[in-house]
């Protein structure tokens, strides 16, 4: 029987692998997407482009209605990639807090 931390680590590793495939799919399509859909939001699931939407909310709503909690990739065409490491997410969050406090 697998204990909970080991199980969670296995699930997280599996999700990272799936997301790496979705990101690679986006990267393969990126040039064409930038030519024809700059600024739009795409959903990628199972290494396939699901669709293209004008807003993040509409892309997310469709992804959730079709696939539930995921995983799937929602990405704005032309935006820089978001780091997937916890350390970098923490830094981004901390920068956001600092900016909010400076207002």
C-alpha cells in the first residue's frame, strides 16, 4: 500500500509530465497561432488544440465544462510562459504583494 505523500508525489509527477506534453504541443503550434490568433486564448488537452477564445474566462469555462478540473493548458497566444516551479511562483507572488503595498 502506498502512503499518502508517495501517492501525491506520483500524481504530481504524472501531472507535470502531462503538462510538459501540452506545453510542447503549444510550442509546436506557436508560430502559426501568433500569425493568426495573437492575444487570443487557446486550450490544449491530450496534445491537441481544443479551441481558441477571445477571453481567458470563456476558454476556462469551456475547458471546465468539457474536462472538469483538468489537467489542460490554457495559454494566451503571444504571452510569455509562466514558470511552473514553486520557487518561481513564490517569487512572482511576492513581487505582486510588493507592488500592491507600494500603491
